[in-house]
C-alpha cells in the first residue's frame, strides 16, 4: 500500500496515513507514522463510540513533546488501506491529546507492517507481515 505524505494543520508534509476502526469503518483518522512512539496513541474521544469504557481501565502517564499525558490501554481492531487490511492493536487512549493526527508506533503498527518511509518521494509504503 502506498500513501503520499500529508500536510498537517501546521508544518511541513509528514508521513501521515489514513486509517479507521474495523468496527467504525466510516470514521477515518490520520496517523503519523512515528518510529519514536512505543505504540498506537489515539485521542480519548474515540473510545466511547467504540464502546470502550475508559473509567474501567488502569491509567498510565507519559510525556511527549514536552507535554504530560494520561493514557488508558485497550485492544481495538484497526483497519488500513482500500482493501481493508485489519488487525487487533493495543491502543493508548490519550486524554487531552489535541493534535490533528494520531500516532502509529511500534506496538500495534510497526509490528504489523514492513514500513518504508521515502522522504524524497514523500510517500509511505506499507506491506502487511504475512501471518503463519
């Protein structure tokens, strides 16, 4: 799958790919392909439409970009591409995220795909790992 870079609300074009929830395919999000993120991080506002009760989940703290955040982890089926490749990912629902994009990091994204970021061509190439 090939995706062109996207310009976020501010700043230069970035390796951002569209994805959705397998259970809510009409809701399309933009995810920054971020090798510096340990996992998939989404704004907490998406938990309720997915039926995830964050109040029942243990909270954790982390810092990113000089900001302090609170997150709660849950398993959510994600989907990417026109052919609808789906997988289950442990997702961090982050309170107060406030960015125009979500983060697609190591656990839950990079472990599902061979990821190639071509900065010169401004494109992201994804190939799902084959399951055995």
